[in-house]
C-alpha cells in the first residue's frame, strides 16, 4: 500500500528566530530547543523543535509505511506577522521547505505560504514559489490577520492559482475571535475547526468557486464542521434565499469539488466524512507531529475500505491533485 500524507508539518529554526523581530501579537521565546509562541493573551503554544525536524519526520514515515509527505509549516504563518515582516517571513519559510524537499526529493513535497501583505508582494512570492521553486501547492490559512480569505484585494491570487492548477490546502489558524473562546483550551479543541470551516464557506459564498471552477482545494480535518452543517446552509441559501448574491448553485454543489482528509482521532468521524464526500474526494493526512502517524494509519485500517477505494484515499486522489507519477 502506497501512502501520500497530505497534511504534515515542520517548523524551521530560521523562521523561529525570525519571529523574534515581530512587534505585534505573535511573540516567541526560544529556550533549549523549545519554542513558546504566544498569540497575545489568547493562546500559548509550546513546540519542541526536535519533533519538527526532517529527520524525525522521515523516521516516523518509515515506521508508518508512508511513502511521501506533503509538508507545510506549522502556525503561525507569515500572514499573522507585522505587515512589514510578512514578505520576508514567507520567503524564509518557503526556502526552508524547498531545501528540505530538494534534500529528500522522493519523500517530501512542499506547500508554499504567501505573505498576504498586499497584492504585489503576494503575487511576487507566488511567482517565486511556483516558477523558481516548483511548488505545486500552497497552504492558505483560515484568515489573513485583518482580512478574510475572500477579500477582493486578493482576487487575482485565486485567479492565478486556479489557472495554474495549484492546490490549496486550507489550514486552520488561531481565530480572530479567539478571545471569546480562550478559556478551557477551547481554541485548539474547537476554534480551529470552526475557523477553517468559515473560511471555506466564505470561499464558496463569495463566488470564488463560481468564478474559478478549476480551483483545487483540500480541507483538512474531515471538513471541520461543514459536512455536518451543509444541509442547513443549503436550506438557508436555497429556501430562505440568504447569502446567495454571488453564487448560482447551492453551496453543497460547490463543496462537491473539495477534497477532505481523514484527520480525526475518531474512525466514526472519518467514516462520516468519507460517506458524505465520497471516496473520490478523500485523501490521507496525519497532521504530524501533532498526531502520531501510526494513529492515523490505524484509522485508515479501521475504515475497512476495499482495495480499490483504499488506493484512492491513500495515493491515487492525491497523486492526481499534485500531478505525481502513476496517478
């Protein structure tokens, strides 16, 4: 069984050091291989640098029989930084990702990040990562720290992405409304899932998928809360005629083109997402190192898929998305 892991993270030491320059909400303390990243008073996230090393990732991949990992950075992305640091932060992340992939070309494929500072800098970085570095996907975070993912100022970014066939992996980040749910650790428990669900709903309701039907999007974590709530959303748009100024079809019709990954600690949740979206729109993910790869391969086993469906989820669907051999 060949496995492509479509959600796997790393965190470069150079970017960690760069974060010290940030004067705004994101702050970092580095001590004996530990990164303590604070999002104002809302969240303190502790990262052990060794857990995010490429050597650790490759070792865990070998133990879990994962052939290829599609790697992107851990949060915070550059869009969360001071405006004058975003372009430089994106370049540091993308060069570190490219170096890891060039060193391990048969095992790692990179996801780029974009600064989302202004249109000019964002398109320039997109040109660099796709033309110079050869990236086939970008990691888009669930908000752009002051702007939303569907902000009209970045329309041309989506136009280019769609035209090029570049894959978007829509990943959660700390919500702008995090102060409302910072108690009881509810931000990582639920806030991430709701925030990236809102982001994809924005992409749909703003008409981006209507205007650019060739967009390729992966929504991790079994789709967050959207698969559960889409029938209600359709009823709101199609019966009550709310929120459909920019769309010609029911939101679920656009959502059919979105890929989900199976990342959930519950096989029941993964099975619901699989049955909701269909086997042709599911890919494997681990969220490593936040979740152990072996835990997600165990969920895969417990889904008890046919050999044909298993090949689609573990390799075929992702290979077609990213233009890999034997798709």
